[in-house]
């Protein structure tokens, strides 16, 4: 295993600047949306920019995050295109695995967006658009963060499909970035919902 990893590492060209650019764009996206969303939550930053229209502001953020995702994927594809290909990754089994991973990852992303809606998917809770109750059906009954793991699977699939060890390395980076993002986001979102429960309870007492 160790020698296999060593072997893969020899197929990563660290001198290519595009590798670093891709790593930066992968880290930038969650940083961006967390900073902006918390500014919205605390100071209504986007709602104020949109003249008090929270829903328009949330849709604009959704469109921005979606576009940044497309840029990141484009930069990733360009970066790995410049990298060496490992012949062992071009075997039919690996190729088949890549296709299965790609399809599974996209099913997770599309179905979770479908069940949460646009505001539920793209940080609507920071704008005050809270879900009435937790969504527990598919894909949330198979994984806690289907968007993130679906996206990670797509990166892995692309790296394998093109036979690029550098793509595998960037996928590990995607995974680390998402684990860190979840550690930061989950407690905050839980806090937003806990606050609503408190307010609901207080409201009931007054009646
Ligand atoms: C998740 O829910 C779907 C229906 O919403 C169901 O078909 C599937 O078996 C469930 N999966 C698990 C692992 O519970």
C-alpha cells in the first residue's frame, strides 16, 4: 500500500502552477460562503445590498455559489489535464468504478438539492428561511452531508476516469476542506435551529 502511494506520488508534477491554483479554488469556495453567510446572519449584509429582499439575496448567493462551483470544477479539470497519467488507473475496473462513483455522486447532489429546495441547499437558514422540520428521507438517510460527499465522489471519479494521481491528491484535499467546513457549519446551523425552538417555546408560554 505504502509503495503504491509512493508510486502514485511520482506521477504528481508539483511544478505545475495549475495544481496550486486548483487547490486554492477548492479551499476558497467554502471559505467564501461561510464568511458571507455569517455576515448575512449577523449584519444582514446581502439582504441590505438587495434593498431588504432576503429571498432575492439568498437566490443571488445560491447562483454565486453554483457558479463558483463550476469555475472550481473547470480549474480542476484543466489542472489534472496537465498532469501525468498512471497506466494502472486506465484499466477497465478503475474506469467502471469511476463511472459508478460519478453517477452515485451526482444522484446524491441532485436528490439532496431536490429535497431541500434552493434556499434549503444554499444557506437559506442564515437568511431566516428555516426548514419546518429536518429532512430525513433519501439521501439524508444514507449520509449526513450528501452535497459534500456527492461532490467529493465526483472529484474522485474524474481523477480516476482520466487516470490522474494528481487528481486523487486534490480529491483528498477536497475531503479535508469539507470535513473542516462541516465542523464549522454544523454547530452554527444547529444553533440557528435551537434558537428558533427556544423562541417557539417562549411564544407558546405567552399565549
Ligand atoms: C432511505 O429512504 C428511501 C426512501 O425515502 C428508502 O427507499 C431507502 O431504503 C432508505 N435507505 C436506508 C439506508 O434507510
